[in-house]
C-alpha cells in the first residue's frame, strides 16, 4: 500500500515538474535561447580568375554587400576573391564592380576588406579556413573563429561540374572533400547551424554528399543543368552577374534587420521561369523547420539585447603614465642620423664570410695520396704511362 | 582624450590625468602638396605625420598601453617584433622620371617592405616571417607570399632613415612583390590608421574611384625614430603615411591644363582634422610665375629647398577659418600655360634583351644628366632564383669604355631557397649613360610551382639606384619643427648634395611553360590506342561467326502458322 502511495506521489511530482518546465520554456528566458545561435559568420568565396569571369566576383561581392548591410561586421566575414576585377587594367571604371547594367549599383563600395586574394584562394586555404587548421602566425582577419553557437553562411561561386568545383583553373574541390570538411567542423563544434549556397553549373551535386547535422544547402541548378549568366554590359564588355545570384540580390535588398522573411521565401527565389535552371535545396539534415528559420539568422547579425536600468560601478581609471625624467639631470649624448651613402665606408667594407671551403692544399694533397696508393698497389711501372 | 579636460576639476587622480592631457606627448600634422607637371598632369602628395615621444621597446611596467593618436595595431607590431624601422609601400603604376621629375618619396611598382630590426633580436628570420603575416592581415594584402625565396639582406643599400647607431646589415630585410595589386581593399585599412579616419581633414579627399583612375598611385607607411629637437638629445617615434597620386591630363583632365580639387577628388575640403596641430595645402608655383592662375588667392608664400632645387609654394592653412570662405568649402582652382621642367639629374631604365625561352640578357641603363659633375651610385639588383645569372658575363660600360665598380657584393642564388643579390658602387661620369648587362638562363620549374596563370609571365622586382646627387642649391642641414613635411623626410648631412633613390621598371619574363593539359591528353590518347589495338586483336583471335536466319515478316509467319495447322509443308 505504501508502495502504491509512493508511486502516485512520484507521478504527481513528475507531472508538476513537466508543467513547470513547459511554463519556463514559454517565458521570456525560454524565448531568448530558442534560436540557438549567438554570433554570425560568413565565408564568401569566388573561385574564378581572369577578366571574363567578372560575374563571379560580382556575385560574391553582392552577397558580401547584403551581409554587411544586415549587420555582420568585417571581422566576422572571410572574403576570398581569386582575381582583382575592380583595379584590373581592363576595367573602364576603376575601383568599381557593378551588378546591374548601365552601372546602377556598385557592389565593390568604398569600405571593402578582402581577406584572401589572388593566388591565395586555393582549395587548401579554403579547407584550412573551414577547419581552423591555420599556421600560428595567420592574422585574425584570415581566420574563421567560430564556436558552437555560431551560425555560418558559406557562399561559393565559380565554374563547377558534377561533383566538383574548379578553383582558379588549376585545381578542384570535390563534394566528398567538402562534406568531410563540414563533418570535421561538426566534430570540433565549430558551428551551430550552417547555410551553404552555391551558384555554379550542376551545383546540386555539391551538396549531395553532406552527412553532418544542422546543414541546409541551396544550389542554383540541378545535376545535368547549367547555371546561366544574366546580362552583359556593353561598356564593360562582360556579363555582370549570374541569374541566380542576381535574383538573390534583389530578394535580399528587400530584407532589413527586423524582417521576418524565412527560408521558405529563399527557396522560392529564382524559379525556373526566371533562372532557366532549376534551383534546388536540401533540408533533411536541418533540425528546425525551414519555415521557422529567419533569413537574418544567417545573413544578418541580429543580437538580442537585454536592457538594464541598474547602475554599474566601473573600476578605477587608467593610471597616468610615468613621467619622463627631466632633460637636465643626466648628460645624454646627442644622437645622429646615419649617413645614407657612405662611399668611403662601403669601398672598404669587409666582405661577408663566405661558405667554408677546404683549403686548396688539402685537395692537392688528397689527390697525391690517392695516386700514391694506386701506384703502390699496382706497381711503379704504370707511372711512366701517366707522366 | 580631448574630452578628459572636463575631468580637470574632479579629484586628484583625474587632475594628474588632465595635466597629462594638457601636455600631450603626441602630435599629428597633415599636409597636401600639389605640383603641376609640365605635361599637363598634376601630382598630389598627401603626408600625414604622427610624432610620439615614447619607447615601444619597453617591457613590463613601462610597456606602452595607452594609445591616442598613434594607431594601436602598428604600435603592438613594433613592440612585439622589436622593429627599429619599418617602410612599406603599395604602388600601382610606374613613376616616369623623365616626364614628371623626381617624386618626394619614391616607390617601386607592387609592394615593397624593408625593415630594420633592433639589435636585441636573436632570430631575425623568424620575426620577419611573422611580421609579414601580421602586416598582410593589417593591410589586406598578400604579403604572406614574402618568404626566403624573395627576401634579401642588402649589404650597403637601405641604410636606416631614422636615428640609430648600429648599422649591422644582419638586422635588415628587404623584399618586393612586383605582382601585388593595390585597390580599395588596401586603401580602407590604410585610411583607418589615421587619427581622424576619412571623416575630417585632408583624408576626406581620398575617394577610391578617383584615386585609382590615375596614372600613378602609391600609398606608404614609414615608421622610424627621429630627433625631437635641434640638439637631438631624445628621440621620438614618427609615423608617416604618404599617398602620392598623379592624375592623367587626358583621362581625368579632359585635355585641359585646368584642375581643381573637385575635379581631382570629386570632393572639396570643409574642415581641418580637429586632432591635427597643423593642416596645410601647398601649391608649387615655381615653374609658372606669370602664366599661372590660382584661386582662391592667398598671400602666404613659402620657400623650401627640396630635391636640390629651391621651390616656391603658395600655402593654405586649413586650421584658419577664413581659408574656407563664405561657403565653408575650400576648392582650389589651378590654370597654367607654362611648359618648363627641370631635367632630372639621375634616371634609370631596365629591360630584357634576347629571344627564345632559354637565355636572355638584363640591361640596366643609368643616365647622369649633370653637365660637369660625376657622382657615385649604388645599384642593387635582386633577381629571383629561376633566372640563373651568369655573373662572369657582367659588364659595366660608360661612354663605351669599361667602368670598373669600386665595390661589388654578390650573393648567388640557391634554388628554391634564396634569390640573387647584386650590389655595385659605380662612379658615373658627367653627362653620360652607363649600361650594366648580365646574361641569364631560364630555369624549368616543377609543375606545382607554376602559378594558375603561368602564361602571364613571372615578375622580377625593380632595381634600386641610390645616389647622393650634387645639388644646385645649398640644402639646409638644420632641423626645425616648422619645416614642411615633404622636405624633411630624408635627413640631410651635407649641404652640397641630396640623397635620392630611383627605381627602375620591373621585368616580366616568360619561363618555359609546360602544357598542363598534357597528362589528360596523353591518357586519353593512350587508352584509345590500347583499346583499339588490343580490342581488334582480341576480336580477331576469339571471334567466331554463326549464320543467323532473319525472322520472316508477319504475313509469312501467319501463313506458316495456318499451314502448320493444315499439315501442309511450310514456306521458305
């Protein structure tokens, strides 16, 4: 009987606990932690070189511009551009990269910071940035210092094929390598959620092999389809943007930091009627419902701010620096500048130490020894044939 | 720190701090020099100088931690790597000495970095490697490509421009990256190092769309210790940020010798930087006294001896409110018709001679245009290891006669380890042309060492010609605080000559490039040949033939079926 009483009591306690926890979840503190991330990072990569691939640089810069506009600071963006289009000698308007024809929108701007440029954009550097395995002297701006509460946006563009993406016309990264890199990131807890967008031909093949949790992927075309470029500008002479990223930019221009647009809207960007190719997406590895994921969870850096009305006492102010001792106390000798071209000194300069060579006599002695041993072994009569 | 004056009346601690603020140990000056060039182009040179009385190399208690005008990122770099002097420049374009004269501060195309380390450093190479990585992050440039294969240790060139006793060249490192591009991403962090940023003062004029649409653009950072006063008993750290730009007569100027600040920079000046103790604009009016039109007019004139020549400048002081006039905006207008130019006394060129992809010859030509004086020059050449120089073919000829250099220092290259370094002290006869030639052979690189675009070619950095050129006008050796910045960069030791550095063009050589699609083509061809050859042979040996009757048409099949039922013989 006491056993039944105990069981009933236990059930009542457990049910009370569950009701209490449910209430906590729906209070303000619960809502604060429901989205899961506390900081945002972006890795934007353009993998193509040469002037006729202007559109890939414009693609990457338009995503960079949107991401900066929505709040992610430069210190949290790793921008990799494989070639310089803005200050290229073929650019009729230097220091600009346009996304719309008739030079309507300059996505390069006045405040851009490129972290990896030119020959530095290689598969090795890209994978090192993702996995964090960089040499110790790498500066902070070139590192992806994310943690397990970071939402990361990764955008790749360039020329690709079924299962690979070409880097600078000399090497490629395969979809399996990319999937393994993301798994490494998951194992080292380098991301909370990751959004992967790729704008290349047959882009959907790049996300087929992903197997780590919390990944969502978008591509501009399915396997077997090509992604097409949008419009050329006759003054610049090349195609300015790719179709998918052009419509993505137009969609993102409508988004502002407080907007409630979610991922389902992003999946609808650029249907086949506009893009000619069929954009694809993959959400099976993602735990939350895409309809509840805000665009600003990945493209922006929206912080939840807690306002406090209490006063806080600061610690004591900065100590004044130690005063320099008076100049009259110690007799300091006057310093002088160095002579820029001291001709006499240079002419009589001692030559620097050369590498050590054995003294000349040593080599002569060595050969004499060898010859003597030879003639001793084989007899002196051979000597007259030599001399 | 300017706001700390409000704390003046509160407490003892705050009083100490306020007093310190009233006697600041750092000061900031900015100036802009505009010089019309005889070809119609216009040369604008910005100089921003921060002077700070401190010691970066102190450790422990006295370690510098409170930065006011001096940028913290550079201060931390100096103390961490024990740097005595740092000079870094990013240049786009080549300075045409014959058309434009001498620049105030010369720089080679691409990126150039040379550093003097303090003599307490034990591992200079390790510090150098880390320093280049840190600077590549600060300036958004690929300076991390500087390694042992393109770093040299000059033995006589690049003496320190600041104070210092030790001139042991073991602590000097020099490297150039001729391929480095300069664009807005390098200008942005450079502007952020200024105390006022790009929001006030002269830096407001730096808009990238106009600055990069020019014939020549160079931005540099020079850090060195200098004398604080005339007696030179104490030293202070000086940070100079310079930006030189030459706007083209035809592309930006629309073919007219008429320029204004708005036309050059698409902005006008509205105020001086509040943190600057002096903010001035100088316009060079020496060449064109009568046919020159300058508005708004200014009574202030200043004379300065710079680069061996006495020049007259009109001065506009931006710290005075009347410079900005009624509209509170300062837009300078220049119009000139004159055409005189002082011929530069020292000038150098370099080119590659020869044909084919195996051998070649590097020619360096140095001109001495002085009518009667001879002077020595120090030529420094740093050639990458893949151009194998044959030093026994080195010839130096002046006026078609052999000219033996009085000092030669040559360090041969080690493959994939270090480049060639050749330094020579050559006496140039008056009014002559001196030619230095050396033959080389091109090496075949390993296939992973080629860049992704090897058909562009490989760059060889500029040669550096350093000289003490005899001066027409006596240079002043006195050091005064009021000297304009552009004339006080290089310390002057004697009155009769001035120090100048001339950079030659970088070279672009083609190395024999393999066909990178070759392995793929070979595999396809070989597999096709093997398949066709082996397949045919296999078929010949193992294939047998069988007679196969074709199936009869439908009508015949139906007829045969009916005949079988009837028991009548079938059709063929």
